[in-house]
C-alpha cells in the first residue's frame, strides 16, 4: 500500500480525534453549566467553537485530498466516508453546546423551574450519549454504539414531558412565559444533541460492520415528530 496514502489516512484519523476531544469538552461545559447554574465557561465554550470549526474545515480538506488523489476502496473508502459524516455530527454537537450555554444564560432567574423539570435528566442522558458514541468510535465498539441508539427514545420521552411541564407553567403564570419559552428551545437543543450522538453511533456501526442502520422509523411516531416539530 502506498506509504503516502497510509500517512494521509493516519493524519485524517489524528485530526478527527482532535475534533472529538474538542467537541467532548464543549459538551461537558454545557452539561456542567445546566447542572450547576455556573456560567464560568460561557466564554471558553465560544472560543472552543472556533477551534472546532477549524478542525471541521481541516477534516473536509483532508478527506477531499484522499478521495481525489488515492481513490480508496473497501474499508479505506468506508473510513473516509464515515469520517466526513462523523465530522458533520460533531460540528453540530459543538454548535448545540454553545446554543445550550446561551439559553442557560437567559434563564438564570428560572433556576427553580429548571430543577422542577426533566431538563437536568435530559442533559445527563444526552451528555453521556455523546460520550459513549465517541468512545464507541475510538474503541470500535458496535455494542456500545447500539446502546447509544437505544437511549435516544428515552431522551425523546423526556423532551415530551418537559414540553408539557413548561407549557403548563406558562398557562399557570404569565410572568414565566419568557423564561419558559427559552427553556422550550433549550430542551429542543438537548434533544438534538442526543440525535447527533445517535447519528454518530449509527456511523460507527457502518464503519465497523458495513451495516446501514440509519432511518429506523418508529411506527408509533407521528409525521410531525418525524419532521422535528415540538411535541404536543
């Protein structure tokens, strides 16, 4: 095998792992901020997002170069293809972490509502889904990837419960409408974070087993929920 090709693949792996580390740090910052109400890392998470965007561009360029110069096949082609997909998911996780931090900043006065809701349980579950999806990729663990996928339905259920709770709060007290509106968006960001973790897990299974497990539709889901609308 061409030593230049091997070197390019290894460089792509290295950059992707750096991207993984940076995004995991962002998610951890957002997780801790919601859990504790401490906004110490609100500036750091934005600065890390610049680093993540740089890795995003670098990975795309590296993958493009490999495809153009070496035309990989079989498992090598699958790795490059999966690297592009996982990179996209990671970049969105980074963006969502920043968005979550922004919503936390806007709802400091509603800490009691946060503690009453399912939002803390949601962020815990979503955070560890991201962590386990990353670990599944690093260790090539399809079983761990499948457990990540299985947990997505729990996050969806918590999202529905949070929606109903927050709407109920707004109906009972007009003074909390603004805060609860921000928390509704926060819940959606967390739900999307879990979705991207699930997508990474699906990509891991494709990479390792050459098995496509995306678009596993839940027959009980409504078309509106499949389209990504807020639950009723």
